[in-house]
C-alpha cells in the first residue's frame, strides 16, 4: 500500500521530478539536425527510420568504410534530402563531425568500443547523443558518460529498442493499473545464435564481435533484456540495482563450429574462446526484488524472446504469451488450489491494456525492425527532442544497464563473488519519477 501511494505520488509529480533529477536539458526545436556515426547494418536501418519522421534533417554521416558511407548518403538523397557531408578519414574523424555547428543530435551505431568515446566527444561539442547498445564497456566509461552529460547539460540516451516492444509497454501499463501487484521477480534473456555473424560467414557478418568472444567472459549484451525489466521494476526511478552475481558455463560451441566450418588446422579452430556459452547473472534490487538475465550467443538454437515477470498478484510469460491474474484468471477461486489456475491469452488483455504508444503508433510502426520497436524508439527520440523533453532512457539508465557487463565479467572471474552496482544517480533514484506509460506516446 505504502509503495503504491509512493509510486502514485511520484507519477503525479511526473515531469517536475524528472526535470529535477536529470541535469541535462533541452529547448524545444522544430527540426532536429542529425548526424550518424557508423552506418553499417544497424546505422543504415535506423537512418531509414529517422528519414520517415517529421522534423528531421540529416546533415552529416561518418563511417570508416567508404562504401557504407556512400550507401547511406544515397539513402538520404533518395529520401529527398540534400547529400549529407561524409567523414571517413580515420577512426577518429567523428571528432571533426562533432565540431560542426549545424547539429543537435549525434546517433552512434559503431562497434561497441567506440560507443563511449563518440558519445563523450558529441556531448563535449555541445550535441545530444544517442548510442547503440551497450553504451559503455567498463565501469569507468559508465561514469564518464554520466559525468559528461551532467557537466555539459546534454542528453546521452541509449537506443534500447526492446523497451518499446508491444507487450513490454502493455505489461508496464498493467503494472501501473495494479493488476500484477508489486513486481517481485523478473527474468529475460538475449538468446541468439550469432556464430555465423561473429565468424563473418554470412553476408552481414560483423567480425568485430568475435574479439569480445575471444577475450571476455560474462554477460556481454545485457541491455536488451535489462531495459524492459528496468521499466517494469522502476530501476533508477524508485528502486535501483544493488548487486549481482554471475556464472558462465564453459566455452564449447565456438571452437566446435570453427573446426567444422574451417577445418582443424585453421587458426580459428586453434583459438581459445574465453566466453562461456551460457551466462546467467542474478541481480538484487535495493527494495528486495530479484532479476535473472540469460545470455547465450554461441549455441545452436532458435532465437528466443524470453521475458517473464512474477508480481505479488500475477505473472506474465512471453514464451507462452499468457498472463495469470489472481482473482481474475482463477475467477476468485483461491480456495481450490488444485485447479482453476488457468493462464489467459495475452491478447485478451490487449483490449483493455494496450499501451498509449501502441494504440496511437502501432500502424505506423508496422514493418519496421524488431517488431516495430525500431520505429518506436526513433519516433520517441525525435519527438522528445522536438518538445524539449528528456529522453525516455537517460544517461543514468544507459550506465546502470550497461555496467552489468563489466560487473558480470568481474564476478565470473572471481568464483561468482557479488559485485556492487554503482549508484550512478547518486541517490536521486529515490525521487526520480517512475516511467509513466501514458506519457510514452
Ligand atoms: N538495438 C539493436 O537491435 C541492434 C541490432 C544490431 C546491432 N546493434 C548494435 O549496433 C552497433 C553496430 O552494429 P552493426 O550490426 O551495424 O555492425 P556493422 O559492423 O554492420 O556496422 C558498424 C559500422 O561502423 C563503422 N565503424 C567502425 N568503427 C568506426 C569509427 N571509429 N568511426 C566511424 N565508423 C566506424 C563500420 O565501418 C561499419 O560500417 C553495435 O553496437 C551493435 O551492438 C543493435
């Protein structure tokens, strides 16, 4: 009860609290002048989405791969805008791009090691920035993002498209309506066989990913599953991640794949891959909730969209696509514990609890990547900037969700010892307003 009142009060305080709790700010703007750094597979996909939105002008593009750069320039001119200036002199040519005086936002879809350096350069040059996931690779980089955003007053958002999935926002709407009770436990995973992508044996292979599999062991891609759970559980907005423990199975599938594909004498078959095939990370929150994150990009499997939550009054499972609500799904029959605990179809709840965003923009998002999530994240990014509002996912979220990687690596390397999650908000998680799904529209 006390928690419900607290959340309601925080929601009422809404914008005032979120403005108070983030030092970055922005004036409304009619047109958002955009640059992209990194226009490979992902950057080009996002560029196509952005070009469909009103109030966007793409003024500059950077990529060290000149063919990718030229392809992206053509995407822009095909959309009817002037050819954006290209930057491809070197891996640090993004600095020249950031120095332009006709940019409001730098979108960054480069390989992971460039996310923080480019975000920091953009903010220091007076631009807002939106980075692909994860925002940072080390604890130090996470702090660097937070401190630079606070110092410059510029937004640093992370492009976590999973937060905008239809069922994620619907469950958030149901949580706000009190249907699931208090969220107690949730689990989610990034379970995606990327062996061919890492070894570059498919046309869209990304060889930069392989290096991380060779050298690192932990949960290397935590933000896709963490983002939705953080919104459901008010992480950084009423609660916060406190500590984690992490464990990896032994590495096996990468070497087996390399022997089969390239022969036993190939250097890739002789390479030792540090990344354990299946990583499980357990997190505890300050208010006593628990989270499990799964990570597996090495094993033969079908991509699985694992997303589950257990609240004090009910549960949701994305795999079954079903919901159970005490007193509704079992028709109030709590006495008869043997039966009547029937799951209900998620679709049954759509009529009542479809999120505000999906009601309004569901049709427009159709056909865009990741179940419409790519359209939704870019739509919200640009809309917030045009209206002078903070991004839905701010620098504190980017840091707290990304830091899971280095902390899981440290825990795995030390017999699963608990690792403290830094409080990047420096106590402001207690007063920051929870995400209000009715405002995400
Ligand atoms: N959110 C999602 O659903 C999603 C999906 C795919 C990829 N991603 C992320 O997007 C990022 C890019 O992935 P991708 O699949 O497009 O990889 P990619 O290899 O296809 O593209 C990366 C591009 O960045 C360029 N590049 C590399 N270093 C650069 C530098 N210093 N300056 C300028 N350009 C540079 C490369 O030439 C390439 O064109 C990664 O962080 C990845 O994790 C996110």
